[in-house]
């Protein structure tokens, strides 16, 4: 038995990046767009370039932070860089969104024009078939007329020999009528041929125009895909470290987003979903990708709002010295090992103390051991405490914002010198404030 020939394997490029087809269905029919290996390679190169750019920018940012003038300058630089990145990303989002909408509008118009040309081409083809059928019918009639003429001539010749001049005159009239009929049919056949040629020329022109429009559509689709890919990569690179920042302090990102959506449920503005279908349904792939990007941008905004409600910031903006960390230590007054539930920073008397996140003041006054203390309740079950103050500048029930002045450093209560005792509590349990400070510093 002869062996069957080995199946030829496709080229390596086709196996790594197989061809894909995107089908676009409309009322006039179904069309598809082919995405070959070349398109996959272009998308891969674009994504790689963007990732390299992001890594380089992040490296320069880290170097700049390391070379900075201390924790306070780092915090100011981080906040400014965070706001700049958000503004730049928002502007870039708006520009790309407008470009995507314009490209989609042009794409829709081109599809309508192609559909119109296809309808005209189909109508021309039908007319051409009808004219060809009429031409064949006229040709048959012409052949029959020619046969009748030949028959008439034969009869004329026969009757000429058999009859007189009267019969000859009648036959002449019959012959003239037959010749007139043949001339009419010949002219009709010629006109039909001309009409057929004109319709064929129109059909060829319509076909060429359709090919040209298809090329334009392919270029626009590639441009749209490049825009969407850049937006998707930018949003992904922006959101991933934010999720890690909240996870690092024990706040699940899904819970954060859910709570922010419930609290900020208003709709409208630039993040309203895009509907590109004339029937009120989002069925276009570009529209679905645009809506997915807008959903990610919405999550990015929710992360930004949540960031202001979590104590990632430092409570002091002056030069201070860390004198005690979180955990068990020897009691500086009575001795013995006790849990130190916060961080201590020593500085000048009267140094400004600031809120580390948005929240509501639940206590502003004297408390045993803490001296003058301000307690602020934040979202997600978080609470911050600022103790041993020399002065309090807020009142109970007052809503404060991140970075707002709440008091001044002092030596009130159970204290051995001028310093700030700072605590972060999650659902009433003390946690290490440095975990939150480092998580915010790693991202911004």
C-alpha cells in the first residue's frame, strides 16, 4: 500500500500568529475582515514598546524618589506625580475616545457607501442579464425574419415565372415589409449591445470603487485597533499597581470598587457607555472595546477616590525623627514590655499635624494617656489617631480632607517629650501605619 504524502506544515509565522476573521453583520449582508500574522506582529510590537516605555518611566521615577530630600519631599513629589499622571491619562483618554468615535463614524459611512455600491452593482448585473436575454430573443427573431425573407424571395422568383405583373407587385410589397422588419430588429440588437457595454462599464467602475473603499476601511480598522490597544495597555499599567496597593494593606480591590460604586452611583459625563448601533444595541466590536476601556477608566477613577479615603499619607510635613515603631517595646515610663500600637515622630513643638485621609472627626479633646488627641473615622472600617498634641484645630463631627491641618505637635498626656503618636486601626484593631505609608509610597 502506498504511503500517503505527509501533510505540509504551515509556515512558522502562521502557526505562531494564526489568521483570524472578524465578521460584521448588517441588514444588507455579512462581511468579514481578516487579521493576518502581520497585524498580530504590529500589535505585539506596539504593546512591547509601551511596556518598555512604562518600565523606563517607572525606573526614572524610582531613581528620582531615592535621590530626593527625605520622606516629606517624597510625599509631595508622589502626590504631584500622581495628579499629573491622572490628568495626562484623562486627557489622552478623551483624545483617543474622540478619535475612536470619529473613526467609527467614518467606518459606518464607508460601510453604507459600500452597501450602496453593492446594490447598484447587483441592479446593474440584473439589468445586464435582462438585456442579454432580450438580445438573444431579438437574435432569434432576426434569424426567423431572415428565414422569412429568404422564403419570400424564393416564392417571388417562383411566382415571377408563373404569374404576371400583378402578382409581382404584391410580392414586392411583402418583401419590403420583411426587409423593414429585419432593419428594425437589427437596430434594436445594436442598441441592446450598446446598453450592455455601458452597464458592464458601470459595473466595472463600481467594483473598482468598492475595492478602493475596502482598502480605506482596512486602514481605518488598523488605526482603530492601534488606538484601542494603546488605551487598553495604558489603563492596565495604571490599574495593576493600584490594586496591589490596596491588597498590600488588607483591603481587597473588589470590595473597594463595590463600596465606591454603591457610594458614588451617579451617571453621566465622559464615562457614559458608547452605543454605535442605530438600533440601540452595541454589536460592533470597536464599540465593545471602547465600552470596556471606559469601564476600566471608571474603575481607575474609583481607585483614585478610594485612595483619598485610606491613610496612605504621612501626618507631618516637616523634618521629624522617627523615635519608635509599631510592636512590642519596653515602656519608657513604667518599664516592662508593652504593645506600642502606633508610630512616634519627634519634632519641634507646634509642628503642623495633618489628616492622612478623608474622614470625619469622631473625637477632638483630652483622653487619658493620649493627652490632646484627634480621632478620625475613615471609609472601609479604618480609623486614625493623633495623640499628645499641643493644640487641636478641628471639632467633633467635622469632615476633613487628606492633608488638612488638624492640630500641632506637643507633649500632652503620657509622654516623655514633644512628639506625635500616630495610630491606624482597622475595625478597631491596631495595625502598623507604616504598612499603609509604604504601600502608597511604592505606587506613587
